[in-house]
C-alpha cells in the first residue's frame, strides 16, 4: 500500500429474508470490495446494529415479522445510529408505496429486480 493512503473498508448491513436476494447483493458488494454482513430479518438486523458499527443498511421492505419500514423508523428514532444511510430494496414499484417507504426515513428506494449499476451508484452516493 502506498505511504499515506488509508483505505477504510466500508461495512454494509444487508437485511433481506430471501437467500437468493442476499446472495446477489453480497456478490455485487464483494466485487466492489465492500465488507458486508447479512441478516434475514429486521429483528436480527437491529440486533446487529446495536452490537457493531456499519456504514450503511440495505433494507428489504417485505420481511416476515417487522417490515423494513418499521425497522427504518426504529433506526431513525435511535440517536445512537445517527444518520446512517439506509437504502430500501423493494419489489413494490407503485408510487404510493414508494412515498410510504421514503416517509419511514430511508435515503433512497431501489426497486427489484436490481440494476447493479444503479445500486452501486446509489451506494456510492450515500456512503460518507
Ligand atoms: Mg423480502
């Protein structure tokens, strides 16, 4: 590594109940050199956020138990998490639903099936 260059690996939390979706996002992030952790539920994701430092959350909206909107609201209410960027990943494409998702406190909504280039550009935009 050249002197004076410090590469801080960004750590992204993936919350998605669908294993295929988790794997796809994991591959995309891995290719870009991001560190990531996967969680299959909002409850597990929130527990991980309490214990570890992440730079961003990729939040599926349709989840068993607590959904991604509720989880986002809880994260936004907790000052400890600051303004961690949260990107919603959802198959819900209708505008009314997108407005409701944005209102929960996410920074952006990305629709599935995922456009890899759009996902990476949006991640780069919101990572500090
Ligand atoms: Mg889901």
